[in-house]
């Protein structure tokens, strides 16, 4: 489930990054790379788990699936938070800088 969620997040962020020039200005490529990296990590984890348990890998318990779903959503949310902090610190559009200059 974690692999599926992070792959969907990676694909969606890649499509947005590729189709919208304004997304490149907002450093969406960083978010895309984080999601693809997480997807690769979960893929390696899935292969290792399959090699360990074989056929049982394809019949997970509902509680395990729910836990994996929460973990996948947590990874996507953490990636968004890291990206948002990066955008706020770098301020590519100058919005924060302009707001601070208007106050002074």
C-alpha cells in the first residue's frame, strides 16, 4: 500500500511539474524527486519482503494494509511539508519579501 500511494503521488506531481511552467518556478521538481525516491525505497522493501515470505506477500491482513496506508499517507504528507518549508524559505516568487517590505 505504501508503494502504491507514493507511486501515485510521484506520478501526479510529475505530471503537474511537466505540464505547468509555474510549477517549475515553485520548485515542484524537488517534491517530485522526493516522491520518486520514496517509491524506489518502497519498491526495494516490497521485493525484499516478497523474497522473505513468498506467496504470503499477496494476502496481507486488513490491519497490515491499514497500517501501510497510514504510513504511505504520512510519507506523502511529510514530503508536502518539507516542500512547503523549502518554498517558504527560498521564496521563489518574492511574495514573503514583498510583504515584509510593505510592513517596513
